[in-house]
C-alpha cells in the first residue's frame, strides 16, 4: 500500500521490548525522541483520509489539520512516574483540545492494546483502541510510550515520538 510506505519510510521498525522502563529525562530518553516530516501528494492525502475515517470511525471536514495523539507500551515512558495518572491524562486531553480549537484542527487519542494505563484509556470516551493500523503503519517506532502525527490539508505532515510534545504540536500548527 502506497500510504503505508510513505509513513513507514519515516522510521525503521524497532520492536525491542525491555523489561525495565526508562522513566527519567536522561540521555537515553533524549536519544529516543525522534521527529519526521514530509509531504503527501493529493492522492496520498485523500487515501490516508479515507483510511483514517475508517480507523477513527469519523468523517473529516476539509480544511482542518488532523492531530492524532498515540499511546503505546515502550521502553521510554516518563508518564509512569506520575502518581496522578488520570490527572496527567486529562491535562493532556485539555491541552490538545485547546490547541486544536485555537488552530481549527481536530484531535484524536489512540492507544494500543498493550499500552500502559490501557484500562484508564478504555474508560475514557476520548480514547480509541487501535486495530493495529497505527502501530504497524504510522507509529512504527516503539521506543516511546507517546507520539503524535499532524496531517495538514496541504498534505504536509509531522510525526514526533516522545512525551510532553505540545510545543512541537504548536510549532507545526503555526507554521505556514
């Protein structure tokens, strides 16, 4: 599939599973943070919209950037150290929603079946359990427990792996 190759080419698959999770903002964590950007053709953009509509069970209205927040099990996860994880998750939803409203974007929250805190995500209407599409075709690196992708109506996209990423989201959404 052409769409899959566009996103997969933005990073190699790393399915390394370590017993110990790095919860510290250290050199290992910094090295695991990665960003990829690119440009979809009009056909690729239409194709990915169609796939995303099916995967997210929604219909997109033209002209709005799409922000997909992604949560998975990974060897680097700063969120694990927080005692109030529900508060942390709700704060992330509020920040994403506010920034999406400010930039006329739509946001989604997707998680994998093995994600840390999947039981909490499952209870929250904002979160969508992925079918495997996102982890196999878009978020193919499995070093960080959080990531995002933004796809603009122009076809320009930005994918980032790492936590506390909202400054990255803002920068890309504000970029003309």
